[in-house]
């Protein structure tokens, strides 16, 4: 009987989601970071308790990991991340709409699929260009550092 109550409590907690402090510690950020991301509309919790507490589900944590990946690996700022994620979300919507139209073989459905593919192409090209611009800035910075290091080597050689 005790195990049954314990299991029910765990399932209830999973259904309610993680408290902000638990979600933050699982991913390695501060609760303040999660509040800030919520204020920006970058990561909104899946639900709120009747008392107004934020609750995060696994899907929220996956989204948070994506945000951190874009911030840390690609050096994107929060505005760039928001724009990038909005484009990815729209791509997901376009994919779902395209799949829904695949079963229908009418001229109208084909036109709809074509429009969806054109939108997906535009979104993918836009995302690619965002990354290319970021990579170009990183390459330029790396080249500057390499030139500075070479100049330091030259100066050191002159001192020998």
C-alpha cells in the first residue's frame, strides 16, 4: 500500500512538472535565468500552479537545452536565439501541414504543398544565412587572433 502511494506521488509530481528551482538545477542555470527567459518569451513554462508557480516539463527542459546550445556553441545572443527558435517552430508547423496534405491528391492540395515547400525553403535558407553570418564573424575574429599571435611570435623572435 505504501509503495502505491509513493508511485502515485511521483506520477502526480511528473504531471505537475518541475518547480523552477528543480528545473534550473537539472540543466545548470539559475532560477533567475528561467524567469528572465520567460519574461522575454524565449522559454515559457508548460504550466503554472493555481498559486502562479512556474512548472516545467521535460519538453521545456529540452527547449532550454536547445537555447543553451545556441548560446554557448554558436555564441548567439538572446534575440538571435528567439528568432532562430521561432523559425524552427514555424518549420515544424509547415512540416506537419505538409504531411497532412500528402494524403489528398487534388490540384488545390498540390498547390498547398507547393506553398508549404516554398515557405520551408525560405525558412531553411534564412536559418542557414543566420548561421553563415555568425560563422563569418567568428572566422574574422579567429583570423584577427591568429594575426596577433603571429605578430607576438615575430616580436619574440626579434628579441632572441
